[in-house]
C-alpha cells in the first residue's frame, strides 16, 4: 500500500465521518477564495506549513495538499475561527518544529532534507497518537483543536484537504452537491401501468 493510499484511508476514515453535513458545508465554505492573502502565518511559518502538508498529503496520481492550498485554509482557520489559545498552540508548535530540527540537524525544518523532515513528523505523529489515547477519551475527538499540536495540525490538514474541491472531487471522487432526488413517485407517473 502506498503511503498516500494509507493517508487517504486514514483521512477519509478519521475526518469525514465525524463531520455532519452542516459542519462539512461549513468547512467547505471556509476554503479560501482565489487570491487569498495570508493574515496570520508569516512567510517562514507558511513555508513550514507548506512543507508539512506536502509530507502529510503529497501529490501522487491526484494533487496533494499543497495544490489544494491547505496552507491557506489553515491560515484562514487560525485567523477567523481559532481562539487566541488555539492560535498560540499552533504557532508555538511550528516554532517547536524548527527548534527540534535545529537540535537534530542544525537547520530549520524547511532547510532540512526530506528524509530528515519525515523523521521529525513521524516522531511527532507517534507522540500525538500516544497523547490522543492518554488525554482524549474515545468518542470525544471531534474538535480539530483538541490534543497535541501535531494531532491538531494533522486533523486541520485532513479537513482542509478533504473539504476542498481537489480532495473531495479528485481524490474521493465524490460530488459536493449530488444530482436530483426524485423520491417516491407513483408507478403511473413514471409511465408504467
């Protein structure tokens, strides 16, 4: 199984079923318009976010999170939806990734080799999984702003990708607005006798 296929299955299984149609519509409506200008992330933070989302959901036979502009979705969520505490948690988390990269490899995260970046994210993912089991009871994991920084970041990335046009139509091959529904119709109204 390719890494992208694993992430697709995890993403579809973890993110979409917990979204009611109303919440899905809300996240879909939160997709940034063309020409969106960043309002919370500075250029370095944005470069870190772009690198991270590209590792989490890379381009394969379908466009990845970078093409779906998930970094802009994250900026919009931080700007318009997140509380100051949630915003601080995410921005501090981005800074901690640079600190970790500096300790391990002597560079900031964006300056590291892709294998080094994957090592850091894998370590964060393993720690997030342990934190999630320890801190958040089963059945109460719906909010993207619960748990560790990386758990939060990954969940927002999945929401941003799978509620985007690219993620929903090209990756999942779903329609955002399904075709007409004709409900119950009498046999006679369909021309049958």
